[in-house]
C-alpha cells in the first residue's frame, strides 16, 4: 500500500475533480484507520499539492452545513508529474 499522501495525489489522476469529502469517500476502505485520515489533514494535503503545482482549484460550493468545499483537479502537467513519480 502506498502512503496516504501519494494515494490522494494518484486519485486525482483517475477522477475529473474532487473535494476533501470525495477523497475521504474514495480512500476510506484502505486508509480509514490511518491517524492522518482526517478532513483537516486531507485539506492540508490538497492545498500543499496545489501550492506545488500538481493540482489546481476547479470550483467551490457550500455543503449542507454551509461549510466551504473546494474542488481540485489534476491538470495535464500535474497528472503527468504525479504518474511519473507514483506508479500504479
């Protein structure tokens, strides 16, 4: 099993876009028991990936609790970089 942060990045090479909730839903089966598998930590990982140029914001909205959800996507260059370093 690859590290959680790698799994988060790799997920974005396989989906059109997603927010922290989508990441948690997709990875819960394998990583749900990990100490770092918390929404704040996943948001931090997504923001770090964006700051490093691997992901970009695609849109945002409010969830049912009026909390901001930021959606990200891997642009072509970001996906290529992720796939170069993190193999399937």
